[in-house]
């Protein structure tokens, strides 16, 4: 079976790890130039530009000209299909976390508390007055 084009949908676009790194950087809500992204992820400029092109084609990022620079920002709404697809699996993580919490509580309850060491505040170090 032939692999789908990376620009066919959001799922294919985010399958590439470097694109997910770019998305993570843009998730702070700021706008970044290609140069800033290159500096942040230490990937060659042509590669960053290519990845941005794919992300732009599927609508995950948008570009705006500011002076001579092109500034990229995240369109988080474009990731909604991914969220919607993953949402039904959230119950598995919730159950797992509930089981971990229950086990930790059982273990904590089974541990016998150690008697407190009493400090003799009136101790005169063996000297009688």
C-alpha cells in the first residue's frame, strides 16, 4: 500500500518528528521567523522551510509578512482532528492513573509508622544539679 502524501492531512503532516518539534515551539503563541526556528531546533534552514511548507499546506501554521520577514504562528484548531481521534483513548490513561493512585494509597496504608524518637529536653548530659 502506498504511503499517503505528507500534505494530504494533519495526521500525515505531524507524523514527522521535526514537524512536531516545530509545532511545540509555536505552541507558546508567539510568532517565529524561519531563522528563529532554525536557531531553536538546530536544523538547516532549507529543511525547516520545507517542514513549514508542509505544515502550512495542511493549515497547522500560518505565515504573515512583517517587513522583510515571514512570521509563522500555530493554528491550533487545525490539530482538532488529532485531538478528536485521541480523545476516546483518554479513558485508558485515566484508568491507569487511578490504578496507580489506588496502589500507592494501599502501599502507604500498609506501612507501619515508625515510633517517633523522643528528645529529652531536660537532659543535662548526665550531670545532676
